[in-house]
């Protein structure tokens, strides 16, 4: 059973963003499965590194769309992205140092952050992007 299920309420109406969001959900589920299976620290570190890069790439794409269309909420949205990126990089650094495993609390944080961010914050930009011809 997935830790984080993709639901229609997460669809923002921009194909590129929706596909990337689905990929993020998949990676969080891979990380959760690795934790539940008791897989080694290396597998968890690999998955977190992939998730960090994937999140960076996704945010870069999303921010590029916002900038190219002159989205008025760009600065606030980017600040939210920057905060999560910082937190994911901190988690990755802790794992690299061997000082922390990914806890269920971290997984709940990621799940809650993504579900809120997509359904609330990302959906605010959708009308602007759609009006700019991005679907």
C-alpha cells in the first residue's frame, strides 16, 4: 500500500507539473518502502539523493514557467520551494554523515508538505499559467 496516493485533488492542470508531481509521489513511496523493508542505509541515502535532485529539477521547471509568464506570486512561491530544498538537503547531509535515519516523522512531514503545497500553493498559479497558454 503506497504511503502517498495520487488523487485528482492534486492535479493542477498543467501536464508537465502534474507528471512531475506524480514522480515525486512515486519517489516518496520508494523511500517509504525501503524504510519498511529495513533496507540498508545506502538504499535510503540513494533514494533521498534522488529525491533531492528530482525536487530541485521540478522546482526549477515550475519556477521557469512562473517566471516566463510573469506570475505575480513568484517570489513567495520560490521562497517556499527554497525552504523545502534546504530541509531536504539538510536531511541528505545528515544521512551522509551517518547521524540519522529517515524517520516516520520525516516521511509524514514530506507527505503533508507535498499534499498541502500541491493542493493549495501550486493550484494558485494554475489559472495564471493556463491563461498564458500553458496546459
